[in-house]
């Protein structure tokens, strides 16, 4: 059996088993390719050049066993392999944090090029906060994209920060990224020029209906209360006191735009275009937040 035939066969198994995707892949073939190549110790970009390579019985058994584990446990592939990618940057991941997938990463990745955020930033953008950092992926991508900035990356979870430390050290960014355990802004006395935040925002009804793969992730990092906006309310109320005059807050709210707009009717925001559309990530200025927070 060739490598491509093995992947195709495992793809069929995943599809027949009805596993859910969304943790780095969106379909059965890509998920099978990830698992098979990882089981063989091969880089993910080598499929095309090795597609017709004949697999040994031992290699086939190893790949099939990993796919069997994926089906039986419903754990995301990233937890089985201990690695995930965001904007082509590798990150260590385990069950202590979400699998990295924030669309904010797309907006940061272009850095000083043609990124969507460039119009809102300036040479005075030096202090950045990654609020609810989780595995640290947004802090790392921001530091890579903007070499002149320093980043504070905070999270309530000590377990998540332990994972973030692995990723900050892996990318040799400990001199520019400071990890802070904090309940949102509580342990952050300073002010920032840019705040990025992918908070828990899944509403209660959606939490109850999540596939097993998503229930394998820490609920603390997903659940946002009845309408998904519990933490968002706290963030928007407290953020102005931690923002410099020209600062902006970039906030991901996923599929909760309807709940967001109902909860914050008078707040002026800009919706940013990502690969998922223009209703997943928003930007709000300090001025807009200050006006909204006035009695």
C-alpha cells in the first residue's frame, strides 16, 4: 500500500466514524494526512513528494492505530500529536489549553506588511496585551510580526500559562513576552497600545451541543455564560483604564455576533475581515469604549 492509499483509507474511516473537525483541519482527508504523516515521523509538507512510497506493515499498523485512537477517544488530533499550527507557526498543545485557531492570528501575521490592523496602529504601538492568552499563540505571532513591541500575555489558568511558557521558550521570545497569571486586568497595572483577546464566548445552548472533540478542551476557555457575553462585558467595562489614548482592542467573538450586538447596542465597533468572514472579529477604540461606558 502506498502512502497516498493509506491516507485515503484512513480518511474513509474518519468519515464513516463521523468525527468532528475544526482543530486545525476542516475535512477527513486533511485530518488523515496529519495523523498518518505524524505517525511516520514525516513533515506535513512532504505528502506530495512521498505519495507513491510503499508502506511497510509496521508503518501501516502504526498509522492505523493512531487513527483508531482518534476515532475511539474523539480527542482532537493536536492533542494526540502534541502539536498544532497557526499561520504556519508550530505550537505545543495539550488538554490544558484550547487548540490554537484564533482568527486574530490572520490579522497579526502580516505585521508591518499589508495586515488589516496596520491602519489602526502606528510607530507608537509598543506595548501589547494578549488577554486570555491560553497556549500563548497570539502573543508569539504578535511578537514575530512586530519586532519592536513587547507583549504581556495573561491568563487566569496556571495550567494554560505552563503551556504558553513552553511555546514562548520554543520560539525564543522570553525577552519580549511576559506571562502573567491574572483574572482579566486584575494583575495588570499598566496601559497598552493594542489589546488582543480571544475570550471564552460560547453561549450555554451551544456549549450543551458541542461535539466530543470540543468537550475535550477546557470548558473554562470556552464557556461564556447564557449568551456567551459574561467575560466580554467585564472586558469592555474595564479595558479603557488599561488602554493608552490611541489604543485599540481586537476581540474575537466567533459565531456570537447576534448576542454581542444585542448586549452592546450603543457601542461603535469595526468588524474585521478574516477567512471566516466579517462577523467573527471586531475592533473597538478606547474613545468608543469610553463613550459607551459613560452613565
